[in-house]
C-alpha cells in the first residue's frame, strides 16, 4: 500500500487512467470487428465505408499511445488488404 500522500494520489490516478485506457482499447476492438463483419457480409461498398470510420478510431487511439503506431498500421493494412481481396 502507498505510504506517502503523493503515492496514494498516483495510485488513485492510475486506477482512473486504467479504466479510461480499457474503454479506449475496447472501442478499438469494436471498430476492427465492425470492419471484419462488413467484409464477412460480402458488401465491398459497406466495408469501405466502415473501414474509413474505423481508420480514424484506430489512428486516434494510436496517437494517445494506447497501442503502438506500428500495431495500428498493421491492423489498418490487414483490413485494407482484406477489403481489396473481396470479389
């Protein structure tokens, strides 16, 4: 347990920050799943539209350093390739 006032405050802040980061990570996963679902449905136009929205979500979460920028790029690249591969 934290002994100093400073350590107690940092512990409180860490809990709040963890909750916030968890919610952002969840938002990221939801955005990726929406694109995957659109690809699975087979509608290329809809998949492209959802991908555009998801790209901004992924980028904003990478900017906040919730995930690494390379991981964000990898997700976007794989989703984009999957959309391009659609018939």
